C-alpha cells in the first residue's frame, strides 16, 4: 500500500492517538510541576504578591517553557505508549498483514511529528522568549534576590576602536569604579578618559563621569591632558549589559539572539558559547521529534512478553539518555573541544543512527 497524498482512516486513527495522547500526558506533567512549584514558593507568594501576577505573569508564562522543555521526551513516551498498546492488541500485526508496509505505517507518525515539531519550533523562536521576559521580571521582583555583579576587572570592546575598562560595577548604585574609556586608530592609542568612578543614568541612558582626566595623543605624538569634574557621555554600553543574569538569552527571540551574539562578538566578549548553544538548541530540540518518533515506533511495534511496561521502561530510559547526552555534549563546548553547533547536533546524529538501525530490524 503506497501513500498517494490522501489520508486514510488508519492515518487519522494514528494521528488522533498520537496528538491526543501527547497533549494529555504533557498536561498531566505540567499540572504536577505547577503543584510542586506552588508548594515550594507558597511562602513567598502569600507575602504581598498580587494573585493576578502569580497567574498571568508567572504560571501562564511557565507553562509554555516546560511544554517546550519536555516536548521531545513526551513525544517519545507518547509514541511508545500508544504503539505498544496497539502491538499488544495485535493491531500492528493486523495492519502489516493487510498489505500496509512498515514504511507506509510511519507516514501518519511523521505527519504528527511535523505538527508537533512546528508547534515546538514556533514556541522556541517567538512565543517563549517574550513570555520568559515577563516571568523573569516577576521572579526578579518577588522571588529572587537582587542581582549583584561580582565581576572584577571588567573589559568591554564597544566597537572596533573603542574599549571600556572598570575595576568593578555596583548594580545598586549603578557605579563603575576605576572607569576608563580608550579610543584607538590603527592599533595606536589616540585618547584615554580616566575616572575614579562613573555612574549610569537610567533616565538619560548615558554615563555621568566624575572627576575625570582625558589624555589625548596628537598625530605628532605629543600628549595633552585635560580634566574636569562632570561629564555626560553616551557609549554603546548600558546598565542591562552589566546587571543582567546569565539566563538573559532565554528571554530573547530568534532575531534578538542573533543580534546579541553579533554585538558580543564585536565587543570581544570572552565566552559566547552559551549564546550559540541557546540559538542552535532552539532548532535542534524540535528536530529531535522526528528522530525520537522513528525510534519509538521501531522499538514498540513488536509484541513482547513484557508488554507495555517493558516498552515504556525502555522508552523512558532512552529519552533521559538523550537529554543527559545533550547536556553532556555541552561540556565539550565549555572545554573548547568542539563548537557549539556540533555539540548541540551530535545527540541528534547519534540517535538518528540508532533509529535507522532499529527501523531496519523492526517487524515488517
């Protein structure tokens, strides 16, 4: 039986089972997560936190995040659950005996995977980031302690010829200690502004320099020094760059993340791997839906004595192995052993090979 582009009754039967079981199981786990999260934070919530903010700014924003996070795992478990049940009821045997090839049987599975992968991709790229921004603002206001920048000797490359240095930055007073701004031309220092401290003005979005010295080097190589007490200057460095938590990239959509990476590279940021990992992972995770679907069908379409329990056990084990392996590969990036793109896609490549082997030995 070949696929002619029109969905048969069997196709709709599998698609309904696939998508229906997926959303039902995902709803259950999200309810459990919300209950445990609420029990953990109930003391903070009852302390003058508006109920509307808890519901609309926190939990309503938390649900899409966990839906995307657990989507590949629950696609896998869903496929194994209802396919194992079909196999134990001898439905798979009846379908294959009627002349439907195993390859043809996979079509409705991959149509469902395409729907869920597209759903996950849209969530990752455009819906979750702005939603995460609102949730993070809520957490920073009511749950977490105020952010403290503990870095010392902070360097920023603002552009090709501009560099900023500060010994430390106080996020509460928005004060940079031992502030300096250097401008170079063709690798040679042309001017350097130095000050004991500078304060960021959030109203004007500028830096207010106190008791400064400016050293200027002319084309003939002669130095001149000028000084003053107060100076406002606008540079490509704002308060958010110095007072942002490590998870700030989670609140950026696809285009913001791309621009942020380019900006950090321009500034000479030491470690941009976290940005690249976040960028590649938003595409790699939805793509894994197809791979895990192939593994799930190939693994659970055979009727075994252990029944559904054995298949679900194997499925959960493989699903968590995939997630742990993906986290493990990220460590190679931090160690400089591979690039972010390779690390993120290695689990998909390896599990795609496993899926192909299981497909070849699956009952035909």
